[in-house]
């Protein structure tokens, strides 16, 4: 596992009570589940399943004739998922520890692929979309949610990096951060009837010590440009960020700092190719 993946896995391993961190994760899982009409007997893949917030209710919906596979890179998150599966006595679900970037499945294996609040951790999103397109049966659905480019304090972080060091800081979800980008990448992968919604996730960050400090830390799936900075430059970054973030907090009356947006895409695959039936 490379350094970045190790960092991601450890970050989630430390979150030993993930489901109780607030209402955001269960809320987003519910929204995503609502977007696809699940039916008994379907085969579902839940990529980056975490504690199974999507996978477990999906398993209950598809029943014993159906099947759910959840995969995740973090053994800690999967441990929480397994405890819940056991407590519920579910027999039609399995969770597997593996890296989504290297996952391989047979073509036309699934009716639905879910990817809730995690697609931005992938290192190669266009390649993943193409693989998922092949793994879906004709008429299958892909449904994912992710943060918009404006989410978190990314806008302030980017402004500070550009102003101090002329560095263009990539947002973790740069490839899919707007509805237009989602639409274009899905179209390029071959998907049709694309529907992308963007909406507030309904949660605000309280303005506290944590939200005012940033040392340049974060996940950069496609490379971290801040690695080139010296410790002195990082200290300047931290101090400048703090003053800009504090000023923003004052202007926003200590309320609107955290505006996470939810982008969802519901993608029925193309109808069967009649040419192939000749
Ligand atoms: C914010 S959590 C979302 C979990 C779950 N989908 C949910 O909605 O509650 C992100 C998850 O992505 C997983 N993840 C990140 N990168 C991954 C990768 N390359 N392969 C598999 N899982 C990954 C993390 O371990 C973590 O469980």
C-alpha cells in the first residue's frame, strides 16, 4: 500500500464510532439509497462501504434472493460493519478489505453500484467509472455522492496557497466537484440518462479552534503540492490561513463557514445494444 493509501486507511481506522459522529453520514447514506429503486433479488456493489451505512439497508431490501458486496480499504471501518451484520443476522452480504483503485470484477455482475461520500479518495476516477460501467448489467444504476468543490474550507485554503506561494491547491474532489464535471466524466465513461443534483448537506461547522487551524494537512489523491514547502513556509501558511478564516467567520456571522454540498448522480446504463443481437 502506498503512503497516501496508508494515510487514508489509518485515518478511517481511528474513527472507531463513525456512525455516531453526527447525523451527516447516516443522512447522506439515506439520500443515496432513496435515489435508486432497489428490488428483491438484485446484486449490489457498495464501493468504500465503510461501516455499511448503505450496504446493510440495501441487503435488507434485496432480500435473500439478492446479494450485497461491500469493499473498503480500512479494516477498522469493516470491523464496525461486520459487527452490525452479525447483530442483524444478515446472510446475503459480505464485506471485503481491498483497494477500490485495484478492484476487478466480471462484466455485467451488478444491478446497482453505490459509492457514498468516498469517490474523491480514488486516484483515477475516470478509469474507475469506465470499469463500473462494464460491471453493471444493462439497465443498471450507478449512484454516488461526493463533496462539491466549494465544500469544506477549500476555497480559503486555495486562496491562501495561491496568494502566498503561487501554488494551485487541488480540491480533493477536483475531478467531480461540479455538476458539469460529473456529467462530463460519466458521459465519457459511456453512461446515459445522467442526473446530477447539488444540494446543501444540511450541516454547518461550528466555528471553533479546529476549524481555524490548518497546517496544510489533507488528502491529495493526485499528489500534494505542499510537500515542496519548507517548515517556515508551512508556518506562514498556517498563520495566514488563520487570519483569513477568522475574517471569513466574522463576515459570515460565525455560521456559514462550513458549506458542504452534496452532489448525487443517478445513472441508468444504456438500453441493450440491438446491433449486438443481430
Ligand atoms: C467518508 S467514508 C464513507 C463510508 C460509507 N460509504 C458511508 O457512506 O458511510 C469513506 C470511506 O472510503 C474508504 N476508502 C477510501 N479510499 C478507499 C479506497 N481506495 N478503496 C476502498 N475504500 C476506500 C475509507 O476507508 C472510508 O471507509
